[in-house]
């Protein structure tokens, strides 16, 4: 009888423990569910998708200081980051629909980055979100870049020519040629990073003129560039592909455009960088249509209006509350200004009207 009683008690205790564990499990699952639901709650929506609070927080940590370093006003940064997060998701959707995938080279580059312990230590020191979240941003950025490259490559020449001409100054004659040049640079910047004075530039000019004479006498230009040039192109024999697209200093561009193919220009060309010895190797008519820089710039313009096209919306008040939960200092100055205004106002009249409208459209 006692044994049965003991067994019964033992059985009852186990039953209670099982019930307690089950209840705890339900509570834990419920808590996790609430956290997940909170993370997946939308901070903004757009046609066909949303930006979750978790996604936004990752973007905010990643890009806030970056935008600040570029001079963005602190109160404009949250919205700029929201646009970035939203447009990334929009473009990714289009990229996946177009069948874009990362190359094995890109995947390896990302994997190598995340195998770098020094980088991971830096990440852990400055960010609170997971390594997996950061890696996903890398994958997304690489995928977006691959999509942009695809669009750039697939654009026909007529489209690229129209894009180039549309960005030219009114009345300006557009040069569509590609110029294959080589140059030897004698830099005005010294090894310690400072700029040469006039006496030092005079000495440098004498040295440059001696090398210019060697080039004019027919010595191998590539060999001279490897030996004497201070430019990063030295190891490639000074080779530099040039377009009249505004990315090359005007003194260099203007000189090249009046040269004959195979010619070494008979004088030193001075720019802000230093003294150049220039040779024109070849000129390709309409070669500018293959310029990767301008093709990529064209592809980027295709996404200029994606925020409006896909109707990005968010509640401004709720958005500010969430941003303040991440970074309480963002809207602090604005709040202080509002408080100051309220404290110093002398208008005692009461405005009983209520504006219930909410503008949730992102302003560009």
C-alpha cells in the first residue's frame, strides 16, 4: 500500500513537472513569437513588399555614421537610410525576377571577407547585429551590382549615345571617341604627402624634360613609364584609356584630342598632378559607347524614380519613434526646438482645430 502510494506520488510529481515544462515552453515560444513578430513588423511599405524594423535597424547601424561623414544633416539621415533599405529590396526583387545570380568569384570574395578574423573582430566591436545579417547585406549589394552590370551591358549603343548626349552641356559638341594613351607622370606630391615648392618643381621639370627627350628619340615608352612614372599606371607601361567625359583633367584631354596616332607630344603637359609625358597609341571612333563608367551610370538612372514608382509609404510619427528607440539623439534638437517654442510663446489663443490627415509618402 505504501509502495503504491509512493509510486502514485512519484507519478504525480512527474506529471506536474511535465505540465510546468509544457507551460514554460508555451511561454518561451510566445515570447519568441512576439519578438519575431516585432522584428518583422513593417516600418515602411511599398508595392509588393515592406521594410521591417529589424532590417531598418541593421541598415541604420551600417550607414548612419557613413552618411554623417559625408555631411548629411543628422535629421535627414534616418529617411535617407530608409530609402536605401527600401530601394535595395525593390531592386533585389527585380534582379531575382531577371534571373541574376552571383558569380563564383563574387561568392568567394564575400566568403574570404567573412573568413577574415580581423574584419570580424572590428565588426563585433562596432555593431550589435549578427554576422549573418551583415553577410546578407554583402550578398544583396553584390547581387544589385551584378544586376546593374547586366543592364549596362545589355543597353544598346543608341540608348547609351542618347544618355551621353543628354548629359552634355547645351550646345556642346560631344566627342564619342575612345583614346588609348600612355603617359609618364612626374608628380608634384612628395613621399611625405606634401606638395613641392616652386624650386622643387623646377628641378622636377628638368628631370621630366630629360625623359621626354628619350621618348621623342624613340626609346620604348612603356619601359620609360615603368622606370620613371609616379602614376599607378606605371606597372602597365603608363597605359590609360581616355574619354572626353569630364573624368580626366582638361589639360590632358585637350592635348590628346589634338595629337596624331603614334605621336609623343613634344612638350610636358602640366596638370594639378604634375608633369605628364603623353603618347597617343590609338583612337577608336564611337569607342566611348563601350565606356563601362558611363554604361553603369546609365543603368543606375533606371532606378532613380523607383521609390515613387513603387509607392514607398510610412507613418512619419511612428517612424521617428522607432528611430529614437535606436538612437535617442537623432531628433533631440528638433524636440528641444519644439519645447523652446512652446515655452516662450505669448499667444494665449486656443486652436481647437484638428488635422487628422497623415502624409505617408516619402518626399524626394
